[in-house]
C-alpha cells in the first residue's frame, strides 16, 4: 500500500518541496492541497488582458549559495530565457526618506537629515559604539525599539530608524518584534563617502553597522557574490508553471479550491487528513508525511492547541495597485524598487519592473506596482487607486510618466504584523506542536523558524528539511 505525502499550501516552499520529492521518485505519493483556484502563493500573477500580467510585487530569485538547489531552480527554464542580474545590479533598491529618494543605498542615510541632526546623530552613534559594544548584543528576542537603541544609539534610533519602522507597521516600535527591522534594510546606516567608508569598514564592528555609500560600486569583497535571476519574458508565474509541469508529469495530485479542515492523530503520527474539496469532504488516509506551509495558528488549532489565552494583533491590509505608464518614471533612475519611510504616504514599496526585466513592456506601456499598507478603517473610507495616483505624483514621477491603466488588488494574506505579541504566539504554537512529538509532520515557509521571512531563506530552509 502506498503512503501519502500531503502538502498543505502551494506557495514557493510547498512547490519546491513537491519538486524535491519528485526527484526522489515519490511524485505519485504527493498530494498538494491549495485553498485558492491556482497555485503559487505570492508568486502567482494578476492578468489584465491587453495590459498584461503583473507579479505580486518584486520577486527576483536570488541564489541561495546551495549549488544543487540553485541549479535546480535555474534549470526550470532554458538558459536563454533567464536574465541574470549580478554585481552592482543584482538588486538595486532605494529608500524614500525625509522627502528624498535615495538611489545610492536602501539603508537610511543620515546625511538626509538636517545638518544639525546629522552631526548630533553621528557623534552619538560613534560614542554609543565605543561605549556599548553593540556587536555583542543578541537580537533574536529584542523588541524593534530595543534593537534600534542598542544598535545605533538613542539619537540615531529616535530621529531615523524608529520613525521609519513605525511608519511601515503603524505601531509603536516598543510593541514590535525585532523581526520588524529585517523586512526593510535597517541593520546599517549610511553617513559618509566611499573613501571614508572604505577606511571605517576595515573594522569588523563598523563594517557590521556602516552601509557602503553606493550600492553600484560595492567592492566584491563586501558582497556575497550571489546572482539574481528573472525571466527575460516578464513574469515569475513562468517559474510556477515550470514547476507545476514537472511535478504533474511525475504524478503529483493537486487539489485546488480545497482546504485541509481536520487532522486525525494517534500513536505519535498524523494518520488521516480531511480535505474540503469544492464543498465535498475527502479523507486522505495512510499519511506518511504532512508538510504544512501555510497558516501556523490554523495548524495549531487542528492539532488541539489551546488558544483561549491568545489575542492576535490585526495585520494591516495589503493593497497592490498595479499601473501601466507610458514612460518609466525618470526620477527613479535605474532602481528596481524603493521603500517609503515618509509618514505622509501609504505606499510601502514602489516597483518599476521594466528596470530589471527586458520584456516587461506591454501595449505601449510599462508596469509599475505600488504596495500600500493601510489600516482597515482607512481602507473602508478611501479609494486605493486615487491614493496610489496621488502618491505617484507626490514622488515626482508624473511629470514625465502618464498613467494609462490602474487596478487595485486586495490581498487576503499580505504583509504580516510582527508585533511582540503575534511573534510570541507563533513561537508558542510552534513549541506546542513540537512538544506533541509527531514524527511525520514538518512546517515549512514563512515563520516556520524564528525570523524566517525572505524567499531565499525560505527556499534554503525547505531544501534542507526535504532532502
């Protein structure tokens, strides 16, 4: 009798896991259960007919440094269909800070403060490093507030780092987990030119805190050397389609518009998985493994974790406004995307896809994406397309760039709310599941481990847990 390997969720971690299992000859044992009507999670696409496909924001594939895994991903498409981004052009990101669009670095540049604030912050930062020996501080269980203060000193944290963190998450930094500081580049600050930076960063401590002034001239010895890849013909959905083709050929069963609704466990194992398939219940028996890549609290509920004392902080609503413009925004230069730290904006990130994909243009226009993070009340009262259009102009982009098309997408699962409370709850649930000592369950994907968020790290974690 064959035993079933059930994968809950079809984001990149679930699909990669299925692909790795197929390489072991286990494809016919694998069942993927996906609640949406298509696979891919955040690597799915929006289809606007004549205005083409849009990614869910920027999703370059960065090399993991694991040769077998990187080769597996690269081989999903023919070599000539990949666009390779490397060196200073691997991941050109910027930041909108204090009313200025930084194109030289995504890290906050103290030189964009007033001269008085710049001098005071710099002096305090250096004095703080000398006094506190920040490099020795353990970060994992700090709040975002404590992390910023302990890493950069009170003045720099108060005038630059903390306002930026609080703008993104719309929460007091003391209520946010350390993880809130890793979603955008917050581990270093920029404050000097290249000559001085090259001298300062000879010190391991300073190198760990000082950003290189110009990402395009980053010396090779300060870079990981890893490349990024993206399809020449626009769309990360092409990678998803390639994986789906391979795993279905290998015999993987895929249930879309379906959801795991119950788990039966006994003798230290998951024995049976109940799935709601388009309104019909189906029991999957003889479960060899359950691989969970989705909502961790939901898994905890199915396994009987007591939630009576849990109170979760609501996430912000993630709205993606996709646009086609007649000309790419000139003022953005060659940036792929930038983060916005100005409190007067709802935009979290703006992406110019044409800057990293040769084939992004369509129907006489170029794709732009604005990701908005808004509170629920704001969402109810406001028109996101109007907000995005106004903010696009306020960034200074509408002077040479006319909007031809726009559409707003409300994401069901968007940006996480990394409060101390929420991260503690996730950590507690994972701990409760581990304490059950179930021998045939594996958790993959975002937050499967502490501070696991970025796609490259999720892919590496999935690889090591699956091989």
